[in-house]
């Protein structure tokens, strides 16, 4: 999908809370509504000017949470809303869907992103087939082909590690690097401007999963999920989190009327499917498709890459397939360190790019012209989006 001129003019997120942590009583509309108010102020736009709100969500009850969020944020009733579930890629798909509306002239101003609240999400229960069976609780989406339908994320990550011979040591080293970078970014205040705190408390402005004490010895001592030869642990995977991330995308005409403020132009987007047994390669497939659509541009031309890292093994497998150095992605750490709010995680990547390409552009020694957000999703999917600083 090659896109017409549309611009992300504002993007913010919540602090990412542990499940049962700082956001434990906040429903999805309570997480997202304050973000909408903040980004509209940032963009210098009024609520009644919004044409559409699109929200990605994968753990909720369905029932179009985007509409609930729009009303909770005080948007006028005539503004429509819809929701998307592409698992972990839901938030990025929401952003790209908003861009498509703008590109086709069906909207001028779209709010899009993702929100997840596993802490308040309803339980999922499988209905018994007979009167003599008990209901069964589950939290794994029924995705994949017939041979891998019961596979969860850790199973798939372990299979990826075995297939591509990615050792426990490499996974732990990747995870440690993510933690160290994220802790450095936190100490330097590089997350502060993108987070909307709910209360005037330090905990509300800090990602709850950050671990300043982490080191190689701690990671090495964590037990594998699948002993005795397993390599995936709770230390080299991202935790699940509560959180929301949203952005405002506008048309060329609206962007001009705002005085062409610093922004990100959306250049292109792509999604791709792979075998559910090789779901770790989803990001690589999506990026390869996106680069093919982006003309002469190569991965080497992209200065900032925010890359999903639900599991270190899967991130490493995709980066190897792309012939990319892991040190070239996630300059301020990734989801292994600051958390992964499932369907909102990909929208967090967009917010992170906005911070580095727009908010902190003047602070960068060598500002990046292009930024890329990419990640995989359960069931063997990948999504990627390319942005250009404007």
C-alpha cells in the first residue's frame, strides 16, 4: 500500500503498567480517553473536528470499544468509530486504516491507535460440548493452522529458537541490551514527553516493567519455560501490560492549515502472513514487502527502527532474515524492557518514533529522516509502516 500525503501530528501514550499494577482498575475507555484529550491539545484541534476514531484491541470483550472510548473522551456523538483486532499488530493496523481513510478523502482528521487492559478484561470461557463437561478458561486466541492451533506465544518462540539455532545466551544478551537501553532512556527523560500521567505521582509517568537492577546474572538464573533444553524464559520475553497509545493523522489540507508543524508523513504500510509455526518471521515478511513498495529506499536508508520484541528469539530470527544488526533497532530499548500491551504495543512503536523524529529532533546529533515501525502478531502475521520526518 503506497499512501498519499497524510501526517501524524501528535502521538502520546500511557505509562505501561504491569497486569494488576498501576492501571489495575482502569478499563480501556479510562486508559484511552485522557490520551485523546492530550493529543488533540498537542495538535491544536477541537473534538468536533475529528472525523473518525479507530482503536486496536485484542483482549477485550469486542462490542466496538472504539465507540465507547470516543464517548468517554467527550467526542460528539456524530463522530463514528470502529475497532480492529489483528492481535499484536492491532494498533498499527488502526493507524494505517486511518491513513487509508485520509488518503482516499473519506476523512481529514483521524484518531487511531491501540488500548489494552488485561487487568480488567473479561474472562474467556469455552462452552462445554455436553452437559457433563465443565467450562474451560483460556487466554490463547484460536489462531493458526490445524497443526498448530493450540500453540501459544512461548511455544512458537521456542520453536523459532530451535529452528534458527538461536541460543539462550543470544536471547539473554539481546534482552539485557533492551533493558540497559530502556533504563538509560528513562534516566535521560526520553520517555517523559510522550507519557500522559493520570495522577501527579512518579509511578504514573514511568513504565512499570522497567527493571534498573537487571543484569546478565539475573537473566541467566531465570528458569526456562520448557526444560531441560528450553531457551525461552520470562527474562528474554516481553511481559504483558495494560496501556494505551494513540495518534492524530491529518490530511494535507489540514496539515497546511495548522501551519505545517513538525510531524511524521506516512510513506507506506504493509502487512504479511507467514506460517503460524514461524510467526517470528512475520515482521521480516512485512518489512520486505514494504521496502519493495518504497522505490529506491533500502533498509540502510532508515535511521530509526522501532521493532517489536515480544520474544527475543523471534526478534533475532527476523533481524537475521533481514540481515540487520540487532544494535540498529530500538535505540531506547524495546518491549522486553518496558512492556508489551498486546494490541496496543504496535501503537506504542509509532509513539516512540514520533518522540524521536519530532519531539526530540532538535536534540539529535544526526536527525533521522526516515523511521520504521514493525512487529509480528499471533497466528503468523507481520505489520510495518514507514514514516518520514516533515
